[in-house]
C-alpha cells in the first residue's frame, strides 16, 4: 500500500479519493490552482501545493508542476482521478520515470486506447464486436466517402484522438459528407492536434452500457458487472445505474465476457471501463475503453460493497486483486445523478458562480465538491456533486433518488436539479426504457412558462410569509416591491417584479389553510412561505418545494430545483444589441477550434468558432452572411462571456 499519495485533481473526485486514503491510513497531498485556493478538496491533506494559475492548462494539466509537487512533498504514488491528465500517456510515463507509482494502467495501454483506430483494431483482434467502419484513420474525404458507401448511411465521423463525444459528426447522406469531413478535420487539428477521422455505422437510438473491469500485474482480470449510462446530454452522462435494466441474462453475460476478453488481451492493470452501444436487436458493439476510474463508479460500489479506490491502491502497489471473479457478487440496485452548475433552459450552458447556501440530502450517498457553500470556477468541469441512491430493487432506488433531489437545496447557483427531478419522473425512465436520445427529446418540452409563474408567486408570498403583515420584510432595504393594498382585485395587495427585462405582476388574493392564494399571468397558486433563522424563505407552491433568498436587487427563487432571479421594478435598465459585425461568445471558456480566416466569406449559420466551456463544445455560428474583417481569437485562447471573437462585414440584409 502506498504511504503518501498525491491526488492530481480537484473537486468531488479529489475528496472521494482522499476519503479512502484516510480510511486506510494513507497520507495524501492535495494540489490546487489559483482559482481553488481554500477549496474543500484541500481539507485533510498533509500538504497542499499551489501548482499554477486558474486556467487548467497552466495548473491541473501541467505535468511537470504536478510531478515536482509529488517529489517535493515525499509522495510515493500519484492518483490522477478522472478528467485532466487521467488518460494522458505522457503523464503516466513521466510519473513512472520520476520513480513514483502511477495509480492506473501503464502509458502504453493508455496510448493504445486513446487512439480510436488502434483501440478498434485491438478489440476486433480480441474477438470483441466492433461496428462496421473504416479500416484506418484518415483526413482524406475521398477515403471516408468510400468507407461511407461501403458501410451505408447514416455514418458517424469520429476524431481518432477525441473523447467524450467531442468533435463527432453524424452524416446522413453523401451530399453532407465533404463539408462534415472538412469541418471535423479542421476542429480535430485545432482541438486534439490530430485531424484524422474514422467513419462508423451510425446507430440511431442506441443504449450506452459499460462494464467495469479490474486487472492486476499477476495476469488476473475480473469484471464488476455493468452500468446503464444512456441518459446523456451532448454525449455527457447525467444519470447512471447498476445493473442495467431490461437486459437479458444472455446479453448481459456476453457483454461481461467481451469486456474481460478485451482487458485480458491488453494485459490490463488497474481500473478500466469498456463502453458499448446496444441496438434494438440486442446486438452490442465496442465503443471505447476509459483507462481510469469513472465518474459513475459509486453505483458499482453500492451493488458490490467494494471500494474501487482501495482496489486501485492495492493493485498499483503490486498486490493481486482482492477477490477472484466467483467471489464478486452484485445485490440490489443503485442509481446516480450528476448535479451540474448549468442551465438546462439554454442548452445546458455552463453556469459557473457561487453557491451561497447548500443543503445536501442525508438519506443517500453524496459525493460533492463542497458541503455548505462554495464556488464553481469557470475554468473547469461544472459538476458540483453526485447523488447516489441504493435499494433492494430499482423502483426503491429510483424513489429514494427522486426524494433526495427534492430535498436538496442549492441557492445562488443555477443547476440542473429541477431538470433531473422531471427527467426521473418521465415514464420511460421509470420503466427503464432509455436510449441516448431520450434526454434530447425530453428537453424539448415547453414547461418553462409555468415554472417562472410559480417563482413569481413564491416571491410575492415572501412579502407576507405565513403571518398577517402589512409590509414586505424587505421594505426599507431594497424597495423591491410595488404593493398596492387597495387594489380591489387583490385585497392583500400586488407585487410587481422584473424578470428577463419585463414587469411581472402577481396579485395577493386571500389566505387560508392551503396558503396564500396568488394570481399571476401563468395561473393561480396556493403558496406556503416561512422565513427561517438563516434568512432563507422555505415553503411549497402547490405540492412543489421552493426556497427564496432576498438579494441586493430583488430575490432569487429555487422552485422544484429550477432557479429564477427576479429583480426590483425599474425602468432604467440599459444595454442593447451589440454592433452588427461583432460576434461574441455567450459563455466563458477556451477556444478549441476556429473554422474561418480573415478575409474569408461565410454564410449565415456557418460555423465560425468552437468554444469549450467546462467540457462542453459550444458552436458559435455566423449570425448573417459576410466577410471576416477581424479574427480576435485563436485555438487555446481563454475567453470571457461577451468577448468579441470575430468581426464580420455583413453582405446586405441576410440576417437569420
């Protein structure tokens, strides 16, 4: 067992690894960037090392800074966690060269599995089913066209060096292919330093199922069963569970056997995940191997009773696997959801910021980046926490997770909690009839208007919270409300707030045992409201829980997990449209691809720039046809929200 481990990561996964180290009596060293000074993952470390400024490329991706920190603090091993350098073969090799133990597979395995073409070739040779596709990776549109004709449309183009769905393009017919190839090659070169592509048969609505494997240096390989990971947005998982529902025993065993066969062929050492897609006919095909601990590993731990981080430490130290295959058993069911600082109402756009108040549920396992309050910096992945519910069966686990989400409070930060609550109530999810496109279809439902109306009703109830009051508790502080107590249609008064640049009115009608009856343009609601000692307002609107926080310029309402900011009534709000030629990024992030050049002509809707914000690819397109007058960004540049990236000279009135 290592004596001192440097955890080369941050947030919830750093805290998760530290917890096992503490239980086993292993010292751990934490690292942090300038943005994470004072972060919760530094607590309990024997030493904390500042490794660079906030941008990941200058800190958590700085191999030399991390290795030097490990050596300087007397560590004998390095745990990469997930993300950042966890699948970087150069990092694994450098750690080993420095005389340290790398807690993961060796560099050669990481490199082979990071190359999609090589991984596909190795898995096919091991007898693992692969999709019909290209025999080799290429940038040639002619070669990819020939491959597509042989495979049959639709096909999916995959950057050979990509991961997590980044840069993939679906092509439905031959006319789309040349443009798709050119764009994918350009972005692959910019984002990964490698523009080569593979073409594979596109499965329209597959399930995404993965198998957890473990290998040691003594030739032993086992599986720890499978996980269902089909609920995704933008190719990023948001809900995972184990075991996979509605999977026949025959298919399950075939998946497990294929993963063990592939890992054995690789001589795999450590924790790894073999990912597969499953079509409607029950056929499954190899997708990729993740050569690290997965975000969703807790659901496997819950059904097996094993600590996967402990297994990693033992295997890295040269110990054999703690258990043979026949002694590894699964019991019950576990479901996990990822809580992200993102805005589902706007394409799951990352929403960094500060959580002023956090209350995590007590009845489920919580893996969180912070406990009572904390900051989600704009520089990193926006995941805040994972809620993991377990039970004797799937309905029990699902019910516990839904209750846990409902009982979670996050104020000050926009999250996907409300979206998760609604998604888990969807009948197809409840029945386990899921695929990788379900979230996209679910997102299209028009439900936002009612949420906003509920929030307005809750804000109005904060003026008279479960007591006979003649004035708002905020009167004299921010003047948030225009209350007209003599309004004949609203005996208790009316409240006018600003939301998205418009006045929103709520009339306070009456109060009875059901609560305060409030009427808005979106309907009538019965609202219960009470102010706690912490200054927050809590209550229900109908059967939905809500929390309210008075702010400097209005209030913030979190209703059913959805965050709505309401401002004081004002008519002097400034601002307006940007100048015609300025193309701005709506979010902070890093430029990973530029698809135009100065002097070049672009059409309306044509791709200009790709900005990666917290692991999300955001495509910024031309708002109108024109000529690129000025290019103000390059791949690798960090950008802030609203920053001008490109200036266009419009060609006539061709706006979209």
